[in-house]
C-alpha cells in the first residue's frame, strides 16, 4: 500500500567548482597545459594573455572604461535580480582586469622543452619487409605478424590462432606452414632475436646469428636448447654434471649468454625511439643551506576574462527585457561564469600545490639538504594534511602524479611518503631507510655466496633494525631484487 511520509537526510554534495578543482589537482603540469587549451577552445569567454606589454595596456584601458561606466550607469533596475556590476566585480568592486591567473612573472625565462619523436621498431621491420622478395599474400602475412609483436619484440600469438585471424580479418587464407615460412623471414631481420615466441627461442636466434660460430658459441646454443630451465634457475651444478663440462667452460658460456638481449624490441637506439621527458612540477634549490621552492609555471599560461564578452554582457543586460536578447544574455552569462570558475580553480590549484610541497620540503628538510635517504623522516599523508589543513584525499591527489626536481635528482612526490619503524633504541626511522640499508648490504655481498633472507635479517638486527624475515623478503621484492639463488654468480 502506498503512503506518504516526511523523511530527513543529511547529504554531502560537491559543487561544480569543487569537482573542477579536484580534477585539476590530480593532473601534472604537462596535462594541465592541454586542459587549459581545451577550456580556451570550448569557452570563448576565457582568454590567454600572450604579450605582457600589450596586456598591461589593455588592462589600463579596461580599467578606465570600467570606471567611466561605473560613473555613468543608472541606479539598478528594481525588476533585475542582481546588479550587473555586482555580478562582474568580486571582492569589493575589483574590476575584471584583475580576474586573471598570473602564473608567471616578467623575470621568468621563456624556454621551450624539446620533444623528440621517432619511428617505432614495427615501422623499421616493415621497411625491412619491403626489401624482401615476397608476393602479395606473403607481404600481407608479414604485416600481420609484425603488427602482433609486443613492445619487447615477441610474438605472443600462436600460429593456429593467426590462421583464423588472417581469414576473418584480412581475408587471407593461409596455412600454418605458410605463416611459419614468413615468420622465419622476419626472424632474420634486425635486431637479432625479433619475432621470437619465447625467451629460449630469442636467445637461440641471437646465438645462431653470431658471426664467430666457434666452439664456445655452439656450446652455448646447445646448453640453452637442452638445459634452459636449469639456466633460468641457476642450477649450475646440474648443468655441469649433465653436459659434462667444467666450471671454466661454464663461465665462458655464461659470459656469452649474458651479453645477449632478452628484449630485442627495446634495443632501438635513442634516435629511433620516442623519448619521454619528466617535467617537474616543483624545483627545490639549496641556497647556502636554505631551501627555496619554486613552481614550474611555464605550463600554466596567464588567463583572464574576455573583454569582448564582458562588454557583450553589459549590452545584453541593458536590453534583456527584450525576449529576443534573453537567450543571448543567458549564454554569455554562463560562459563568463564558467571562465571565472576555471580561473579561480587554477589559482586554488597553484596555491594548494605550493602549500603541500612547502610542507613536504620543510618536513624532509634534512633529506633535501643532504640527499641521503637515511635522513628521510617517516611521513604519511595524514602528517602533511594536518600541517596544510587539507583533507587527506587532497594531499593524495597532489602527491600522486607530481614530480619535484632537487639538487639530487627528480623524484615522484609519493616516493617521499613511507611508514615508520622503531629501532632497538626506540628511535623512529623510515622504511625507506631500511630499504636503502638492505640494498647496500646486497650490493656489497659476495656474489659467489649471496646472503639469504634469513642472513639479511640477522645483518639488519645487528645494525639495530629488528624486523622479521618475511618483512625483509617483502622489502627485497619491492626493490626488485631476486632471491639469493638467482643472485649467485660463478
């Protein structure tokens, strides 16, 4: 049975301005540049200031026009919902020429960061494919095989599946033997090892391409082909026993195999691969023991409201009783609203980023002065959130994808956050400090007898870090360090 009743609910909703700010906070400077360009294209009421001198002249003219208009305009119409000047002027009659996001100063040096572009290894393989005497059907199969190679140069798709794919997608009726024939041609391309279906085949292809087919290379091919599993697990004793070779011969074979490239697709030179640059959002300088923080403002151009749209709003406001002008007036008003929100969000973003990074810099001052990871203090998102009086989620958005350039390198902000752990003396240290000591210990170990996780635990306890073996194993895995057996060298 239907009935009516009153019900109270307490809901928390974000305004469009807050949602816009949250989205802008989590993107880095490079993405912000594209976001600003997109907003300028979509909103004609938003303008980018390019020429600083011309901008100052425009601001003075706009200021004079605004003052003249303020003196000559009549008292508000009682039928109007609001005064047009009150709408345009925020903060005690501040004119619109001040509604701009000044993210650069006249002293900033304008620099363009070069971005290099190049061809992919698939394109290079297609060039080599065109030099081979293949018919139209074979060339189509070759194109499809090259298109299925991953970034490392491996063919992950099995030949049986490719027979069906070629028939349904390329309208090419090919047998498994025909595909294998074209694959053999591609595996003869440069770089050696391309088109392999697994690591074992990749190494064998490279060994067969070696010019000096001496006994050592042939022995290396034989051992890879017969004892590949033992090689991957570094069971050298089993290999020596099964192959009937001594330790010296095994050392020579290992030296040959270790020089091979396990990922031939990544072996392109810097001139043929696309380069990716990390553009820091913050820069920290060490000025005689005093840290100075600056923000990268080149990717955030100065923005302001369009003067023509402001004048248009004034004209439509005077004649908005005319129904024909009402739609135009509403459109202009919405565009100016959106532009003001965006400029304000850019300002808040810059302020939030600066405050958060300043708090991180002050919190980790010893580290930024020395560059020693052992000086990193335990720091979690809550610590910084309490300092800057912001929500933890806001700090997380700032630290998630932002980089800071320091005298010791460029780092991701979230890499400075770590949990704390107590030493035997009761002192709180960062887990990154323990990882640094663990990595140094492993680097200085004897490679013929690498330390096990149990032995590493004992070493850390001797240094005052009382942690469990499973914790050592977790930290070792986070550092991408293999177990002791796989670190062993002859």
